[in-house]
């Protein structure tokens, strides 16, 4: 029951993270810059410049927005292309991760035997982690470019200082949720990766046996009552020792009778 609840919680967390990442690709205001906005006149003039992965836009104080869509793929800035590629790769890997985890969860009745389902969950957890790292690398690359432009000491004329927009923070939260869900999946199938090992101690005893008794079984040789008389059964010798012992016992009894 505990395993089932952890897997359900991990599925919800990781799916929510992938939903956050998917939404950021369609959101605006990845980076924003504001110009104007100073008081002192009857009309406050302000303008906003903002961008996402697909276009650059300008919005004036009258709420009129003008946008310029990015052209063909090879005319886009190289870091925007890299961010697009990393996010698309991450979302593709995430699709396989969600599918594997859904089939391998204990609460579902598909996937085959329990061991097969656990292996699917392990694969899904690995895919979740790889996809989360890919998404995190995309956001970090975009943040690096924005921060590098914002903190330059001597910017070129006409260069805008951009700030980070809400989609970046939403995407970072999504990456954290994806990795946290992968950890929850890994906890439930930890014994599949590292199976439990039992140490069995074997105790051995030295059993000395004559060379003529090797054909006998171990049970017969170990519990052979003939050892009390100093001889072995089937050793090829006569029962002379037993006869001598019986004769000595008879003589002692005769002496006792005489006394």
C-alpha cells in the first residue's frame, strides 16, 4: 500500500512538472524590458519590449502590441535554437517516461509480472531525470544570456537590459517537480536495482574416515556404532576385537562368581 501511494504521488508530481514545462514554450514574456514610465507630465509614456522563443514584441502605453516573428530556423539566434532543441528533446523523453511509469505502477493492471513492472518504473525514473536535466540546461542557457546582457558594464548604444520573465521561474519549478518525481519512483523500486543479499554461514565438521570405508555414505560413517569398539563395519576385518572383549568380560564374571 505504501509503495502504491508513493508511486501515485510521484506520477502526479512529475506530470505536473511536465505540464509546467510545456506551458512555458507557449508563454510570452520570457524576457522583458521597460522604457520610460517617469512621471512629471499629464501623460506617462512607457513602452515594454518583451520576447519569447518565437517572436520579439513591443507594447506601448496605449496597449498596442507590435510583434516580429522569427524567420526561418537558420536566422534565429543560436542560443534560442539551443533552448528550443533542449526543451523539445526533454518533452519527448518525458513522454516516454510518463508512459513507462504509468504502465509499471503497481496500481495499474497492465505491464505483466511484478518484476517487469518494476523494471519499467526504473526506466521511467531514468527518463524523467534525463528529461529534467535537458529542460534545466535549456533554462539555464537562456538565463545566462539574459544576465550576461543585463550586467555588462559598457553596453553598446541601443542595447536593452532585459529582466527574467515568469515563464523562466515556472519552468525551473517544473524541472524540480520532475526530478522529485523521479526520486520518488526510484525509492519504490530500490530493491530492483540493489537486490537484498542474505549471508548464509556454513558450518563444517571434520570427519575422519578410513580409506576402506569411502564407499559408505556419510550418514553411515558418522553414526557407525562400531567405532566404540575401535573397528569399522565393512573394513574387511573380522570381528576379533568384539570376540576378545566378550571373552574378557566372561573371565571377569567368572572371577566375580568365584569370589
